[in-house]
C-alpha cells in the first residue's frame, strides 16, 4: 500500500461578501482525489479576512443566516466611532479578521474510495467577510493510500 502526498494551489472565484458553497469548485479542481482509497484532504485558506467551514450544503438560507448572525456578533464601525484600532483598510477589515479567527482558515475532510467522505448535508463553505470581491488562494494537501 503506497502512501502519497501532494499539494495544489487553488484560486477561488471572486465572490461577494457572504457564505458560499464551494464544494464543486474544490472537487473539480482536484481530480487527484479520485485516486485515493483512504486519506485526507486538508484545505488551508491563505488569507486573514475570510474563512473555510463545513456546513449545510442544501438550503442556501442557512448560508444567508450564518452571514447575518456573524455580522450581528461582530459589528462593523460604519459610523467611524473608532471602536477598532485597526481600521486603515476600511470599516469592514477588523471585523473580517475577528470573524476569520472565530470560524477558521482550514478544514480537513476524509477521503474514502476516491470521494470526499462528507455527511449527507455537508459541504465546503467559503465565507468572505470583506465588502470588496477578492481572489482568494487555497493550499490543498492530499494525503493517503492510493487506489
């Protein structure tokens, strides 16, 4: 049984602020997954103002509710009252860093028989916390036993 390791640089599509299902983009960008019998996919988002998560993949209202809930937890200083010291990049920047720390910059997903072994309603989410669309980079590491 040969174990393999590989890394791949991915670029997510530029998406607006909010929570987005990116499972199909990730899997179509990584055909190498199909050659793994038993393993792990680790995705690391190389940015500090967005996040990755595993969550509901069917009802898009869950993504909208998540974005609203996070916006309610971490307020933006739109009035310029100086509630954050770090505000040089705009009123959405520091709240984006806080949300990124709360949610996280990485997910690990088991691979079983050439497919991601997610639950029935699970999908990979990309959460963009900045107001301006940006191209975001992900480092994907695939490790496991070859088919």
